[in-house]
C-alpha cells in the first residue's frame, strides 16, 4: 500500500485528488499539505509552504511517505502577472519536492501542462516529442520542470512521472488564475444566468479534460509498470478539444436559451493562442493505457446535473 504526501492539496487538482487517493489507498495513507489550513478531517493534514525545504523533508520523513505528489503551483494567467513569484514558487517548490524524494527514496509525480508548448510547436495533433519554446513564464516553468524531473530520474534514479494536463473541468473546486478557466465558469453562469461572456475568443481551440479522467490518469500512471515507460516527464493526455461555440452548443442541448457573448481578454487570449489546438496522446495510450471516459457532451451532462444540485 502506498504512503502518499500531496502538496497543494487545497488547489484545483489537489482538493479532488486527496479524496480519490484516500478512497484508493485508505485515509491514513494520504498526507495532505497546503499553505492554507483546512477544516477537512478525512485524514492527516499539515500546513506547508513548499518553499520550506526542511519542513517538507521532515513531514515526508515523519509520515514515512513513499510517494510524493507535488501539485502546488501558480497557473498561467497569474504567473504572467507575477513572473518572479511564479519562478520562485513553481521552480523552488519543485526542486524541494524532488530533493525530498531523492533523499527519502520516494516515487514522484508532478503535472506539466499544454502550457509547456509554444507558438513554434505544431498546433494540430501536437506530438509527444516536439519543439517546446513557450513564451509564458508558466510555460518556461513547465518545460524546466519536465527537464528537471528527467534529470532526477537519469542522474539519481528517482522514479519521476508526469502528464501534460490540458484545461481541467470540474464542479468541485473552481480553478484560479488559469487560461482555460472559462470552460469551468461557463457552466456556472449557464445555470445561474443562462448566459456567459467569454474572455477567450470565438474559434480558439484548446484541449480539455473532465476531472474524473484526470484523477484516474494520475493513479494509472503511478501504478504503471516502469519497464513499459519510454517517456516519463511528461505524457500528453487529453480527452477533447473545443472552442467556445462548441461548448455553448453542448450546453444548449440542456439549456436551449443559453447565450454566449465575447469580451476578449488580450492577455489570456495571447496565452491561448500560443498553445496547441489539440495534442496527440498516443504515447500515454501505448505506454500505460491512458483512456478518457468523458467527451464534451458526456462532460456537459454531468457538469450541469452536479452543478444544479450544488447551486440550488
Ligand atoms: C491553465 O490554464 O493555466 C491551466 C493549464 C492548461 O495548465 N489550466
């Protein structure tokens, strides 16, 4: 049975990953940590600032963790607003988590992102191995992170694994400071106001995935036979690619009067324009059986049903 320590446990992915891992491996085998305190008492929790290397090491050692899931990071739009903070937090936290894993012999997971690609990357069916010259601070952090994780595997034998997540959609935790967040907001506003004003322009395609598929992909990759992994940091994973009109059309199957308008935010649009339209996940499929269950319409049906219950 794994003993897992998670950083950023109250963030967009962490807040659901903790539940998934506690269900899979038992409540007491998952140590959640975050810079903020929590009221959730479903299992062990400690406050941790990931830039505090000593505390991270001590907590992992005391818990006898054998796996590190490092989720704490600033997302793309916030990183563009505060590039130095993003560098210090995203890279400083990552190197501390890798060092802790090296020192204590832990398996390691951290998410990369479609943000690790840039304008010179092929935009359609973006290959697993391709040009990565991102033009955002978040992208620079993600590419550096992928390389650093490879380095820790090659140099020190740390069992590092990662995926390049697309935009993640969920009814549980709202994302904050991302470029793909519109694909979550739109469902909330569809229920609350029956209309949405998108800060991402018409015709802008980005990859997306429903959170249950994202969580399952983390568990599956971490359980995968290492002998089958040719790539490690990080696998392209995706479930769908759409532009704002397509998600609106999917919502109209349930809320026919739903209206979509645009007020494009130049900063987030520029980030979206530098990312692929759709990525190729065949390496993840072939090497560890990645498969997403939800397409756009299945995700829309589930999101609207769950959000109606949550917001009523
Ligand atoms: C963001 O928009 O910053 C994230 C991502 C795609 O990494 N959702």
